[in-house]
């Protein structure tokens, strides 16, 4: 069995038509979900770009590695997922945004590449259409005059053709739909004039956020991105949906190539994201928050011969990918990882995954178990939010202060306290 692992950047889990969002066009991802399993409650353990990537490639919580900020490095001595796959006889390859150990648009030293045997990518660069440069494993620069999303796909297809004769694990990281939302014109036209229906918890906000790589012009009204969607959430949503549709089209290209190469029936395909995007929900924007729109991530898995057309509310998170990938590929599990393989579920077997799952930032910790979510803040782990998704899927009714929920709050808080005892880095 082989592995094709594709992930987007800042794509919330509801940015899929198969997740009940009628205004977005994602036919290829919807089709993938029809042929595999759609996870409705997958989470980022630390909803920021770099921390998610380190969770993914180490199988460890950010508290364990001390990596809760962008540009952090994988700690020395960590056996990475790529290391484990290399040791199991797989050719490992990474294409796209890396954002571990640095930022900007330049070569990535071999010691920062997490053990991948082949590599072509860049650290973190928000330019989508101009100055599209990637750096290969020999640190050679390759520049293109095409949209970054399309270039990522072109490079992926090229790598796939070289890998296909052998057992492979190919990881593909898109920068899109991370702001600034700059889709290609043909995808922008798909949503021109379309009224995007907002989530019930949405409020009016200014969605514009400056970028630092490259730096946005200042003051904001001099920035072309601000001129397009500053103080205009409707336009931001149209452009964001257009970028998601562009990702979808490119995922379709990759899957078509996998079919053409005759490897679709012996390759596990995963599609997910590092974190979400608030987009006005609860009057907020961007990420780094415990709300579903930020900490929730899309997840679709297709396992050859496995579950097809299935939807699940199983609770899974980023640290679970490491043990799951090993099991998919028939490799032995690694001791000391806190995550749990959900491979049996994707094969169509009965597997209870009701949590708990954890997510964190320096100023908050979160646990989800069953239909409940508790958020605590500060060194004393003070409970500040409790939601019951059975009655309140949009997190609009905070139950944390209700006497009738006191026992549940106390029990979930103790889950977090115990988790920190076991996994916080000393």
C-alpha cells in the first residue's frame, strides 16, 4: 500500500459541499468522500501552521515538543513520520509549503526537512501568482510564472510519476486558501456576484489581515488586497471559496494521474488542512482559537477496499496521523506516541473513537469528548466555555456557568489537568 497525503492551509472543515455548505463547489473532494470516509469532527491539536505540521510529523503534542509558534523547529532527536516510513522501505517525498524552522521564500536546509528523502518546497510565502519559487533537495531554485496552487500540483504530478514504480509516501502541502485570498481569474469568476450564505454564528467583520512574507503595503488602503476585500466579508468569502475550488480542481488532477499510473487501487488518499479560518464566526477572524471554525479541520480518507460513502463523527486529531499512517502501510507501531490509529475505522471495521481529543495554545486548552467541548484558560485551568454539540452545533450557548453542568465541567477539566501532567514539556 502507498500513501498520498494532501493538506491545505487555513481551510476550515465546512469549506466543502459534502459538509453541508451549498454555495461552495468542491466536486472532486465530494467524490473522494463518496468513495471513502468523511470525518465530521477532526481537529488540529494546535491551530497554527507550524505547530500542526510538527504534530503531524512527530506524532507529539505541542506541549511535548515546546512548539506552539510559527517557524519552530522539530526538536533534535525526534523520530519523524518520514524517518519511520524511510525505515519501512518507502520512498518519501514532500511538495509545497513547509513552514518548519523558518519563514520566507528560500532554500530549506536538509536538517530542517523532517527526514524526507525527496523534497521540493518553500518555507512560507503568501505570494500566489508572482515570484512563485520552490527549492529542491539540492537547494536549487525553480521559479514559475503560474499560480502557486497550480505549480504545486504540476510538481506533485511530476514526483508521482517518478515514485509510482516503487512503494511511496507523498505529502503535498498547498498554501491556499490562506490569506491573501488570490485565486486564478477563472475561479474568481465562478463566484462573481454570488451571495455566500454565512454560518448562523457569523457577525460582520473586516476580514483583511496583513501578510509578512512578503510584507503587505502600509497603510492598509494602499494594499491591493485590502482594496479588493477590506471591510467586505462577502467578497472575502467569495475569493476564499474560489481558492478552495481551485484546490479542488487540482486535487482532481492529482487523483486522475494516480488513476492513469495504475496506483489508485493500492494507494491510501488523505485530504485535510492544518487549521481553519473564523471568517466572522463569533465576530472573529483567522485562527489560533478553540472554536470549531478554527480548531476543526476537514478530513477525507479513501482506503482501497475500505469504507466507501461513509460519514463519521469519530473524534480524531493531528497526532493520530502518525500511528494511522504506519498501520495503513503495514509498518509496526512506535512506542511512546500519544495518538491512536484510526485505520480500522477507515477499513470499515467497528472502532469507538469518542475522545478525548485535545487542542491547545499558550493561553487556552480544549478537550472534546462525546458531544461536549470544554475550554480552560490560564495557569489554573479556569473553565471558560462549555458547549454541547448535540443541541448547539454552532457554539452559540455557553453552558460553563450552569449548575446543572458543574459535574461535567469538573470531569472535563480533570481530563485536561491529567493530560498536561503527562505531556507538558518540562
